[in-house]
């Protein structure tokens, strides 16, 4: 069986080639520990999309650790950098790692998937469907992105690929009506997990965030306490630019977690750190490839180790 760390290492290859290799070359080319080295490490971290504030904090931690040491090896420095990154990430997590900690074992568990078009939202839903079905759970998909015909078609492909059912309606149907029907069906069919796709952009006079809030309210009327998770899908290729995009959703919805997609195709894997820092929302899942199996639960220690593997 392929290990989680192996998948993460493969998924972060482009990030390592760009960021970690630069760091290795920099440290190994310098003789001894110096202020100049620290400044160059900080610059490399910033260029690695980690962000100024966090890069400075990491460098401060390095300085404090090696304040009385002149000769420092690459391995020693990297171990301290890894420890600092893990500390930074851990300090950003909410105490219970979710805004909905007590509702995770409900059935049906309703997961509302949000994010702009092009972030890989439909693929993320397909992978989650496979992930939960692989646990022996009965999974239902809801095609509530009714403004884009391709969205329903793509979800149909994943439905067949994974082997689950889907609730859909005609293009242009009220998305809240589809969400309502899917919630009713989830109860009637004794579904364990209901995954609801939503629009990422609406080319009408309808406000996207108002539409999403409406869907949320409708679901809650059928299944009290639902949705139990609101997962925001973010494209890892966007790096820190994803933060401003994500705020559009977090200002209107109680986003409980992040699904970071396309991690395998980016050299900006370091952006995981400022994304969590600025949004103060845990990354729950990462997509590490195109296959249905290419999904990992996000783990701070494993991610950091894979970043420097």
C-alpha cells in the first residue's frame, strides 16, 4: 500500500524542486552561520510563497536556536525550519480543528462544497465521494450548480466513476430546490454522506453568496444542524492570491475547512502556511493528483516532512 507520505512527496515535487532545492543550495553554499545567511533564508522563504510575516517568525526562531553556534549543517538548519513551520501551522488551528466538532458522526452528514469555478471543486467532490464510499458509507451527490451545464455533466462522470447516486434537475433550476430534494432523498434512502455541489459564479443578477446562504438555510430546515461541514475548495496554484478569493466565501458562510486542490501541479505548496494563517481555517483535505484515490487528509507533520523530503 502506498503511504500517505509517499503521495504527499509526489504531490509536492514541484514545490520541492523550486523552493526546497533553492534552500538546500543556499545553505550548503555558505560557510558557517551568519546574519547574511539568515537574511537569504528569509528571502527564499518569502519567494517560496510562505509570506513575509511567517518567514520572519521562522527566521527569528532559527536565530534564537543557533545564537551561540557558528558551524551549522544543512540538516540541523532544515530540522529547525521544519520545527518552526510545524509550530506556526499548529498555532493557527482552532482548538477543536473544526467549527462543527460535535456533528461529525451524524447521519446523513451533509457537506456543502463551495469555491469559484476552475478550482477543481467537482473533482474534489468526486474524490470525497470515493473516500467516504471506501469507508463503507452510502454516499449521495447533489448537482446544485444548475447555472452551468458542464458542472452537472462532470458530476455525472464522477458519479459513474465512483459508483454513487446523484440528485439533479434541469439547467437553470433553483439550486436551493435541488438541495432541498437531495436532503429529502438522503433521509429517505438512509444516506450516510450527502455532498452538495454549488455554483462558483452566476452570470445573472443573482448574488452568489446570497444563493449559497439560501441553500444552507434550506438544507437546515430538512436536516437540523446541516450542513455539518462547509468545505471551501482552493486551487493550490493560486498561492497567496487564494486568500483574497477565499475571503469572499468566509465573510458570508461559516466555512469549516479547506480542500486544497491541485497540490501536485504547483510550485507554491508553501502557500499552505499563509492560507491557514490568514483565514484561520484548517486545511482538511488535499488533492495530490487526478485519480479518485489522490486525496489525503491534511496532517501538519506529514506535510512539512514531505516538503523537505
